[in-house]
């Protein structure tokens, strides 16, 4: 009986390094939790991503055409939203006066 216990004990000691090696390769609880969180987030975002793909399929050619028509974006002001919801982009004035520099005073 003692020999059987010794054999089981020796087998158990031999298996400990294998169990420790499996634990090192396995993801930690934090890694598993983060992975599950990201998978859930992806499932929640999938309908929004599908609608975004549809938007890009429809608007992509129009935006590319607009980019081809406008030669230099630096001659335009930032877009402005009017109270009625219209968006306008004004052209910058051609002859912008140089800002007057104030004389500096040494203290």
C-alpha cells in the first residue's frame, strides 16, 4: 500500500511542472475579461458599423468628386452652421490686411 501511495505521489510531483506550464500559457482572468468585454462591444457595434459601411458606399464617390473639384482648401474659412441648419463654407478674403503689431514695452 505504501508503494502505491509513493507512486501516486511521484506521479503527482511529476505532473506539477506540466500544470504550471499550462497556467503560464493560459490567459489571466484580466485578459479573459478584457477579451470578453471587447467581443461584447464588437457585437453591440456591429449594426452601427454596417450602417457606416452603407454610408461610405453611398457618400464615398460624392466626397471624392468634391475633393477633385476643390483645388486649394486653404483659401476657405472653417465651415459654419447657420441657425436653420445649413452649412456654409466661406472663401477667405483675397486681400487680408496684415495685422498691426503693437510696440513691445520693456519692463
